[in-house]
C-alpha cells in the first residue's frame, strides 16, 4: 500500500511539472518590440543562470535594447507579468532574446517554467 501511494505521488508530481512546461500566451502592448537576435551594449544584458535572472533589477533609458541570455542547461523564459507585452518563448542554453523598452515604467517578469524566478526592468 505504501509503495502504491508513493508511486501515485510521484506520478502526480511529474504530471504537474509537465503541465507547468506547457505553452504560454502574452497580451497587451507596451510600445516595445522584441526579436530573437540582436546586439546590445555591455550592461544591457540579463543573464539567466542558476535559476535566477542576473541582475535581478536592471535600470535603462527608454529606447534601450535589453538582451536576455540563457546560460542554464534548463530551458527558461523571460515573460512579462500581465499588462506588459514581451515573451521570449522557451530559450535553451546559449539562446538569447532581445526586447526594446520604448516607454518609461517598471516591467516585472518571470520564467513561465519556474515562476519563482523573477526580475525587473526599470525604464527611465
């Protein structure tokens, strides 16, 4: 009986993790634009490493391109919280996503796969 419960628990946890890795949607517009490639000046990069965004908070001027680069062996996303409009989609190790922050404001974002991963872009 104990083995059955343990097996059922493992199966439920596995299915829950698989569901968390499903697709996502984005909505709304903030006046920015995104692309899967592009170059940025040093200091306008967010590195995804060890299940964290580095730096956790980045301050830039309006019109700045910010590149999100995944250095983890696990896929991650950089996805704006509701009310904003950028979503990198799934980034494998070594892949990048660039977004231009056109309007001043504070933009919070998460990884859709690991929602405890959080970051903030402050646009002045």
